[in-house]
């Protein structure tokens, strides 16, 4: 397991190699002496802001009841990271309050920040907003300045990942988000008699009208790993996205496949913790240097990407995928500081042979590598067929390849596997009218990227990406109960005006 949050995970004998170049993780910012009082005052201000903005105040969603007496939730959100918490808050502000969040991790371990991530800082700019949904006293900056002061904010370059997790922990606690931790979703079923989804996990069944899958990058599929690596003894390899202690590889010769940001950050961490050597193999000839996501952080794009037609969205997203996303500069610098780090470009692994004292790797360029341990950081596949909880559903879910036949020369096998979503981010049936319950399952993980531009796994686009989800869920609930609500209005007899005071004052004819 990863050391506790707040410990210096980079402390190791070989740190001197990075120190010589002046490289070091950002120091954990010191809290002000009166930080507790300042945070309490910020919480009080947040409560005032929410009360001031609390209109309309009437609850409006009609409760459902099950014949068994089991509670029926309006929405269950799978994932208590930044996307899941913000989804709950958005529904809460719309007076949809019968909502539960579940997460497989213990409290404080949701998402990557306190688990497998080894980046020093978030790559997003420090002034970004998103989870706050426009409430100033809930913004990351408001929390940071309450705890560390305006001077601390001015000197902050980018968010240390541990500090970002502390913000999310505060966000959850100050709002009182209803999270059930260590609850692993195993299966989504359908109670046709009552028109409800059944979520099975942790030895419990939850009944709900809707489910939001806000379960991060891997929630849309699974991490990639070659079959010949998976065939090796489990003690001889790790995915870079697993939560393991890099100190376990001290003194070992390590081979890594993949050159994304997570791979570079983990490679640096392994070297800093004393690996004898590390060779990183990547299929590209040269390192990526351009990050298109920085250009795309514009209100016009973020708000209106999903408004474009299929051909235009396809053009934009395939171009973005072809650009790729480069590793962080920190990750590159940290690895380059070590003489025992080697970059093997323009090649990939095509096979392995296990021997008693080593693993021999055959590369596509005809070379061979020898290692004690393998690391794989080759990204992820978005494919609903890889999700065990969707085993009854994935064959009915429309993909982009089903709905948009790309013109000759514009084919993109990766994007074609992404789910084709409704405007409210619910799944679409591959065959019309074949599986109506799919409209009750909303995809707010990385699988939403091609349809929505940014997803629940993307902090940069959350401010805009969450709006269609909240609007769509509330629209569905209102339309489902419109008849019942109109009957109440038709029989409305609440007296708002005392007409008796007008007696004798108004002449009638």
C-alpha cells in the first residue's frame, strides 16, 4: 500500500540525483496558526451563501416505494471522487435530495491522488474551478487561502496532489455528502415489475431510479496490459495504476512499457526509491510536447462541444486523441536526473520469457531487455464490455462506431468504441426500443469524452460537463411526475390572499 497521505513518498537514498538538478517535490504548505478558525468561518460563510441562493426551496421529487419495504433511491452515484461529489452537489441544489454516493475505496482514498498517482502536482492551472459549481466560498482557492493565507496562494504554482485530496476531503465534509465507502459495485440489474435498477455490491442490494457512473478513467473500460505480461507470475509485474509501494523495487532492474504521464511519474518514483535501473519503452519515435487540452480550456468549446453535430464532434475528438497528452515536465526531469534511466523509443514489447533469475523481453525492433520486474503504463481501453457491472447491458449499448460511420480516411478504432450517449449522458440503445432501462444509466466517467467533450474524470471541463447531466436527470424526474403534479395544481386550495379585507372597498358591476 501507498504510505499515508502527507508522508514524503519520495524520500529515498537516490534522491540526491534529483537534488543535484534542484528537483524536489513541492513542500507541503504550512497551515496558518489559526487555520481551524479560518476554515470554520469559511464553512459558516458557505452555509450563508447556500441559504441565500436556496430558491426554489420546495422539494418536488415524488418518493417511490417498493413492495418489499426496501428504500428506493432517486439516484445512486458510483464514485466519490471529484466527479461524483460534484454530481451529488448539483442534484442537491436542484432539491433532489434522496441520493446516495458509493465508492469502493476507504474514505480519503477515492480517486488517484492518495493511491497510485506519483505526480508531484496536478497539471491543471491552480485557478481552475469545477466542483464548487459557481459557489465562491466552495472554490479550491477559498479553501486554500483559508488554510494557508493569501500569501500562500500567491506563491502556489500548481496544486500538490496530496493537497488537492485534502480539498476534496473538506468539500465532502463541509457539505455533508452522503458517501458509503468500501462499497464495490458488482452488478447492475433491472427490476422490471417496479421499473427500478438493482445495484449489487458489498453483500447488499440497492434499489434506485437512476445510476450515475462517476467512477473515473477506468470506469469506462479497463487498463491495458499485454496478455503475455498477465501470464507471468503476479509477483513479477505491476500496472502503474496499482497502489503499490515503489520501495519494494529498490535494488531491482525494472523494465517499463508505456510513456504516458502516469508511466513517467511512476518511473521517476521507482528510481527515486532506489531501483538499480529502469528502461522505459515507448512506441513513438519522439516524446509528445504539445498538450491540446490547454488550448481547449475555453468557455465556447467547453460549453458547446456537445451541441455540435456528430461529424464535427468526431473531427474534433479524433484530432485530440491523435495529438495525445504528453507527460508532465516534472516527470521528464525527474527521470532524466538518473544515469540509470534509459528511454527505448520507436519500439514495443512483443513477448516475454521467464527465467529463474530474470525476465527477458523481446522488442519489436529485434532487441531484447532483461529485468527483475515489469511495469506497464500503456493507458486504458474504453469498452463497456470490459466492465463487469455492465455484463447484462454492454451488448445493447450503442458505440460511436454504431451511430457514426466515419468517412474513408477518418476512421478511428479507439473513438469508435466509446459509448454514444444521449445529451443527458445516458446510454443509447444499439437497437431502438430493445433495452429502455439504458436511459436510466448515466455515464459520467471517461467514456463520456467523445460525446460530451470532457467527462466526469476531467477536472478541466467539469464546470460545463456536469450541466447536461444534472439538467437531464431533473428533466426525467419532472416529466415522470408531471401528471401527478398537475392534479395537485388543479385541486390547489392553499389561500395566499385574504380577500375579506377587500369587502366594501371594491365596486363590482
